[in-house]
C-alpha cells in the first residue's frame, strides 16, 4: 500500500472533472487532445477570426477606386467648377496617391493567415491551463475539506489486466461504491470482461479517503475492500 499525497492542483482538477460530469451534458467525440473553455472565449476567438477574414478582402475596395482614377484621369479634361481646373487635377492625383497607400496597407494586412486551424490554436493559447481565481480555488478547497472530514471514498483511477494489457475500470468501481465503501470480488464479470485470457490479472486502484491518497493492488479472485 502506498500513501503518496498528490499536489493540491491535482485535487482541484479532479474536483472540476467531477463537477462537470454532474452538471453538464457531455458528448464524447475525442481525438488525441481536447480543450475545455467557455462560450465567451470561443466567441472572442471567432470574432477575431471574422475580423481577419474581412481584412483579407479589404484590398478590393481601394483597388477598384484606384483603377477608376487611373482609367479616368488620362481621358478627362478638367473644367473649372467651383474650383479651378488645376485644383481638380490635383485632387485626382492626391486621391490616387491615397488609394495607392490604402491598397498597400490592405494587402499587407491581408497577409495574416486565418483558417480553422488558426482559430483552434487561438483558443488553445487563450485557454487557462490553471484557473487560480480565488472563487474556484476556494470552492475546490472547501469541497475537498468537507470530503476529508466526512471520510468520503473517492476512486481516482483503476486498471485491470496483466503486463502491458490494462483495461480502465475506473467508472466500473465508482458505480459500485455504496455508502462510502467498496466491497468487490476481483473477477472478470465484476470488472466488465476479460482483458487478457488465460492469465492471472491484477486490479490496481488509486483512491483517496479522509483526505489521504492511497493505492492498492489486488490479484484476480481476491476481495477488494475499500477503505
């Protein structure tokens, strides 16, 4: 039996996972990694993405205006109207220079890459890996303290198998906890099937009780009794 106390951060993450399971509807379609975030953070990242998309197309307007000036200017005979002909000609030239600068700036800004992958990367960069806000930490610590005082049995992880062939049976053991205790014979039927046939298997359990981290290893056909 090992008595290795995990860091407080691990306890907080575990509590957060249990809270999500109890209060949220979860659809599982997971690859190698996933990100837990909020709708506000997703909305912020999507707004940035849309802004980049708009900038990628922003060069169309100044290009159209500049082409119009370039086509019209050589074929136009300026006449005095309110201002002199020379003034109107100068206005056209200045407008063309401004449109050229506008076009160069728009093309430069359109070079910013934007794609679905960039949105996902942005969400990952803005994700808070360790939420240290006083409210979350305080709530987690209070919950853990209450559990410790009440002597609650919490199954952290459990595997069943032999050698490198191991089956995750954490949820199986959690479902069999009754009134803060777990009494279970280590058999294939009780643990959801035989992960490797014709071999004596071992159940490895990591759990906490009264605020203390513990672990046990029980061979097949023996009785597991926790705490």
